[in-house]
C-alpha cells in the first residue's frame, strides 16, 4: 500500500509533512487532537529506502505529524530548518550514515536537544555503543514492531 490512498506516492519536498496536494482538509482522517487545537509532535523519519518511510508513516501519521528525509545530510538540514520533536533514523545509509548525521545534529546548539532514535538491523553491543557515543537516545530493531515504536515515542515525548 502507498502513502496516499488517492495517489500512492511518496511526497516531496524533503522535510515536508507527509501529505500530498491531493489530500485536502476534507479527505484527511479525523484527528480530534488537531481539531481541538492541540499541536501534534513532529517526527522526522530518515531512511534511504522509501518503503521504510512509508511503513513508519502508516504507523505514526494518526498520532504525529511526520516529516521525511532520505539521507543523513537531509536529516541535518530538516532538523535545522524545522526542529522536529524527535528523529527516527536508519543507521546504514548511502553517503552520510546515521551515526554522522546524529553527531552533526547533536553538535548544533539549535538541534542538540532533539532526541534521535536509531532504527537498525544491527543488535550487537559495538553498534549500540557507537550509536550512544554519537548521541542516540535509544534504538529500535528492524523489522519494526509498530506497537514498540508507538510506546517508545509516548515514553520519550510524553
């Protein structure tokens, strides 16, 4: 299944909320928190595989505003420009990997407090230590368990 029921495509531009021009106010799912005027937390999903972004969007979009980036460099840029409340980031990406992107996010005063959660298939202690040294807040294992992701976000964001 695609991101959008109408067009099934991944949105552009990078860093934009995951919704399309075809999704108008009239055909978006009801969201009582938004309708009541409450601000939804913004989650930046970073992965170089669009299928992984789509899956996390399906899990998160009911409760959170979802932003996206497809590389570590884009993640740093989106964090600087839009200050998400949390970053869910793949570790292994082409170009700048998740570790370096996390280090750069944590090095900037404006973004240093944004929690970064690594989404990884690597479960060994060396990789976990490397992530923590880069500034990671926590880890989620692939394949992602939707309930685990939601519970972790509720714990971190309140």
